[in-house]
C-alpha cells in the first residue's frame, strides 16, 4: 500500500552472511596431555630426561662426602655393594655384590670390569652422560673416584644408600600404610 523505502529493505550489497561463528564461540585449543611415566617400583620416582643430563657432581669431587670417600678408599667393596643393590633394585643384596667385587678384585685385580657394568646400568636408568670418557675406562683409571661419584649421584637423587633398596622402599611407603583395624564392639 505504501511505497517501500530503502530503510525497510536493505540492499543485497549491505547484507552480510557470517562465514564463521563469532569469536565468543571459539574455544581454546585443548591442552596436550603430559606423558607421565608409570613407575612400578621407581624409588624415588624421578623425572627421566629425554636427553642425557650431567652428573650431579664431578668425578674428582670425592671430598664433598668425606666419610664415604674414606670408606671407599680403604674398602671399595662396601661402597660398590651399596651402589649395586640400589642400581639392581634390590634383586641382589649388598653383601653378595660386595663379596663378589672383593673376590674378583683380590684374584684378578679387575674389579673395575665388574663395577663398570653397574655404572653403565646406572647411567642408562637415569639418562646420565658418559663423561669424562667410557665407563670402563673411568673405572679402570679412577675406580674409587667413580664409586664415590655414583654414591653421591644416588644420594642426590634421594636415596639413602646406606639402608639399601628395601630400606628406601619402606621409607617411601611409610606414610601410605593402612592403619590397623580395631575389633568391633565393646567388651567388659
């Protein structure tokens, strides 16, 4: 009935069709799920670096732990036994490893060959660099310094090497034990 004006009907050139939802509907991208390694008996649970990391102390830093330095100097079989029990996750006891080391060292003077295998195992467990040189060469040239360094590394990673694998496991699980169950009812 009345003539139409341009205000009543917008022109097609002014009409815009949205090509995407408004910015307020956009959701932030989901956060990536961190990959956390599952530890069955990892005591204590440690972050395992994707690339080899440095040792916590140098090879010649023996005097940082003087009691261990003296013990390792005069009786390396004890220190080796303690280290081997932790690295071996309690599969062989400290005494057995220490006696084997003492026998090999006494009969052949090549205890370094036995101990370098545990250094290699420890390096692979904790992704440590093979420094300053090959593991067997380190143990052949600086046996006692290498044992002291391994002992300090385990201490740095939270182990009390003197109580062994099972002692560390009990220490870690101490707060997680179930309380004793009290008998029900009252008795006179």
